[in-house]
C-alpha cells in the first residue's frame, strides 16, 4: 500500500529516541497505541512503529551497540549517530521526510544550499502479513545541520511500502490516525523559518501569531519560543531539555474521539491535561516527548 495522501517531503515519520526501548513501548501502549512488532536495523537499533494511513511515529532505541559501523557510508553510521544522541538526550530527534525519488529529492535539497551528508541504502528484516520473512528496502538522504542541533532531517524512500503501511498496524485503541504537527522550540525562530522555506517552499512557510509554521503537504512543522511552548503546554510542562539549540519536543496526533482517548489515559494512570486544542500527555509518558491528541 502506498500512503494515499502523502506529499514530496511531507512528514513521513518523527523519530522518538529512547534509552529504555521495552519500557517506552509499554508506555505507548498505555497511551492507547498498538505498536507494530519489533524490528531491527542492521546497525544495532531496535524500533517499533505507531502506524497511520499517511505517516507514523517511529520509537527507536539501541539493541546492540557492537553493530555500530555496519552500513556506514563515508564514516557515517545511523546507529552510531543515534547512540550519540542518546548519550546526551532522549526524545524527538530527526524528522524523516517522505520521498518517492530519493536521488532527485536529495539533489534538489542539496541545490537549495542546505547542508547534506550521505545517501544510505539498507534492508530491514520483517515478517509479512502471511507470516513469511522478508525485507523492507529503504533509501535515506541525510540532511543534518550541526548548528541547528536536533532540528535536522532525513529523506526516506520506502521501496516496498506495502511492508510498512499495513492496515493491520493502523487500528489503535485510541483512534489515532495521523501526525498533524511536529513542534520545535528555538530561541530564534528565524533559523527554522529559513530552513523550512528551503525544504517546503517559502509560500508554505509563514509567521502565525508570532510563531513559525510550515505546511509539508502531510502535516505541519511548528516552531515556538520557549515562552510560547510553556504557555501552550502549561498543563503538563515541557520535556527535560538537553540543549539550547533548536529541537523537537512535541507531536500533535489526530484521533477520532478525544473522549475515548481521555478514558484510556485515565484508566491507565497516564498524567495528562487539557490544552487549548485537545489533550496532552506529560513528556515522561512518551519518551521525553509531549503528545497532544486532537480531533
């Protein structure tokens, strides 16, 4: 299945990186998600997905650090990069952007002047719907900017999308069906405005109520100042911050029935509160990441 309403460089999947992956999976179950079966990257990381129709949340951790360096390209290894992130931080890291033409999209992003690094191709073992083993085939284009800290991106093309966008992975008890927003905090919002204008187009990037938003074609990226972030999520507080550089800290997830979400959170003892838009869970309940549920 190809996601029906994706878009070139649309939000493909925000990556929530955690130090204790088994514990984090159980926390996401308490939020009402139905995670996909565990899967493993060749470079030592373990992941599970909260899959929706057009995008998803990837929850990732380290399974075997001895595999760092496998599939390295010009010295770059995604597993090692993840390990370095987890050495100093936890929570939202890279945001993967959707591609159906990795070579063309990577070249186009490079032509904007944004810093780019390697192209990485890999295979990830999985089990198909009929129970037979197979492999996902994935191409990445790394678009990282050290000056922006953890507000960087990776382009991602799934060459066998039917193994990822599976209907049986999209039925969540909380009724979640989309990542609406990936939300960042930055001291100077203009740096993210400039980056997003190059990625998503100046016509899709704008200032709204003193903050910056960009329409990716499949969800929005939003940049807030710290005071704006504190105001928006006063009900649960902000995640532990490991850096003064721009970084992601919250996801907005669309659900069918907000009342059903509240019942699940209350029954499972998950700390949550009302926002102006919906219901947010405390960052400690979701891998040092706020998740705001909205209808």
